[in-house]
């Protein structure tokens, strides 16, 4: 019988932008102190990351991201090319459009295994 394991997120890196960190805390209604305690860092570090003053070590940001993931926060990064009319040309020119955000997962699908099914 196969045991199904929940999917674990895989990251190339744990980089998030300051706005994402503030948004994630807001979605959970956590203070900087609460996040810092759960992630094993200081509230001052969280503040400095959120204000773009400090670029954390990989280990620090990994701890922060992982605790947020465990509480239903997912980080969204979206990048695409769009055509922007420039008034001179009907085609316009290509520009990169980037978006970074945080979303809270509010509904979970229970794990379905083989037990109990016909």
C-alpha cells in the first residue's frame, strides 16, 4: 500500500521582498515580535528586513519563510513581458512586468489515501 506524502515546497532561493514580509505578517495578524520568536530571530531584524535596511543571511530568511509557509502563507512571484504603447508605434515596446505578493491559503484539501476507499 502506498503512503502519500504531502508536497513540500522547493525553492531555488528564499528571497522575498520587504513588502511580501509585511503582507505575510498582516495576513496572519502577527506582530514583528511574534514572527521573530517563531522564526528564532529578533524583532529588530524583522523590522530592518521590512524596511529594506538589512539583507538577511540565507539561513535567516529560510527560517522566516518556512515558519510562514507552515502557517498557510505562500509567496507569489510573477514576471512577464508586456507590450506598452509608446504613442509613436502601433506595436509599442516590450517591458518587463513584475509582481511579488503573499497569499494565505485558507482551504486545505484533506489527504486522500487508499484506506477506506472501494
